[in-house]
C-alpha cells in the first residue's frame, strides 16, 4: 500500500459502450449462451450459482468488447491525446534546428529553424483539431447511447480539475496523511455512522404462508431490467446496467433462475449484500469526514431482485397506507407538496385563520434505520411468509466497503 493516497495514472477498463452496437451485442449473447449451456441442470447453492453467472457475464463482456486505457498521461495532463509520433518527431526536429542555430549562427541555420518551427506549429494544430473532432463525435455518440457518461464529461469540463483531499482529520482532531491512517479513519467514521449501538437486534422473521408466494417469473425480471438507468456505476462486482439490458432470452432466463434460487432458499449471495460506499463531498473543509455524504453502490443483479421484491411488497402495502403519506409513493412528488402548502396558506389568508406548521430536519435519517423494527412493521402491513423472508435476506449479511481515491 502506498504511503499517500492518489488516483492511478492509467486505468484499463472494458469498452462496455460498444454493446450499443447490435453486432457486438449479438456476439455477447452468443458467448453467454455457450456458458449457459455448460451449467448443470440441477440447481446448486446460491453462492456457486452466482459465481457462475457473474463470472460468465464479465468474461463474456471482455471477449466481446475491447479494452480501453484511460487516465492521465505524462505529467499528469489528461489532455495530451494529440501527442502522436508525428508531433513528437516534429518537436524533436525543431529542437535540433534550434540548437544548430545557436551553435552555427548562420543565416541558413536560422532559416532552417524558422521553417521547422512553422512546420511544428502546423502539425500540432492539425493534431489538436483532429483530436477535438474525434472528441466531438464521441460526445455525440455518448449523448445517444450513454447519457450518463455524456453528462459526466460535461460536468468535468465545466468545473475543471478538482483537487482531492489527501489528508483527513482523525477522531481526535489530529491530521492524518498516511494511507493506512486515512483508510482506518474512513472505516471508523462509517462504522459509527451506519452501526449505531442503540438499535434493536435483527431477528429472522417467522415463516408463514402468504398471498404472494409464487416463484419469480421471467417477465418480472425483464420489465425491471428494461427500466434500469444506463451509465450507473456498478457495485462490488463490475456488472453494469448495459450488460443486463443487452441480455437476450437466454441471459434473462439465467438471471430469473438465479433470482428463484434466492427466493426458494431465502438467502442471497454475499456480493448482493455488499455495498461500496463512495464519499461525495458536500461543502466545508474537505479534510472532515462529516462533510461527505456516503453513496452506497450495490450489485446490479441484486438490485433487480430487490426491485422485484419491492413491487410485490407495494401490492400489499399500498392499499393500507394513509393518503397523507407521500414519501416514496407514486404521483406524490415535491411539487404536489408545494401545491398543498400553497393552498393551505391561501386559505389562511382568505379566512384569517392561523396555520401551524412543523418542519423536521432528520439528520442522516437513512443512515440510522432501525432495521429490527422493520420486520414487525411489514408484518402489520401484511408482508409475511416467503416474501418477508426474502426481504430479510437482503439485510441479514449486509456489509459495506469504502472506496476512496478510486
């Protein structure tokens, strides 16, 4: 481990954007079908089935799409794509002509240096123009096929280079600079934040028959996969939304088989329960961990399974929720609440009646969810049996990793 944090200069990644090409997508599904034909028909345990599925997805994408090296070039400047062999030779010739002009001092040497200087400027201009044209074409393609990557590039160009904090303050206020100390501080901060000591214990819910106990249908998985947003950062296993959205009938049937194994067994792979916490800076001192907001990245196949469960839970819970409850419900956005507040204030002014309002700011409320109480609440709302056990399995072995400095 290095003594100080720093982003890697070169990152080799798979060009998953190429899956937008129908021919590449066809090769991807063809290789995946070969892997699917080799799996045993007898259903195994959830971990072995997940290992076969995830490794096949990743290996198939590597075989179907090319690799790409991204990151900073020489000197840490990421905008040196125009530095080609032609430009390098022209610059080298200009330097040699300059040294010859200083050594000889003749009009011929000066003229040779002047011509070399003009030639170099022209070569550099043509190279930069060509690179920016290629960049523009790539941006247009990303706008059509990978909107997330497009807007990420726009934000980077707009705000310029952002300096990351290579030091943080410890729990006692001391400044930490070594990588081991910084990693330990982030681990300590999120452990205290996400694992409060005054929460009730998590107990496995009792099994009971439920109205919603059927196996997961392939149509459910297909609908959820098609609604995944592209360009999202993957979790602990590098399976991107584009991989799942590119699956054909065979790939989707494999994903459905995996979800049904999790449903029947009441357990999920450990990778599905593992979240990658990425600290995002909000405001203030960058060296204070409390000035960062943690975003947890989860496994995409696990999110598909979770979304299927969420839909089944919503069918049971939605009719029993009071109309005044607006959080996490369809057709009850912020604008609806503003309209309601506007109407209440208008009525107060018209009828000259007082209005009593209470605004509660719950700091880091979603980081302190009493999960042990959730199962009792779901039971009251009619979520029981296999469905309740499936929801519980997502949190039974949950754990988190913290990603800093890429």
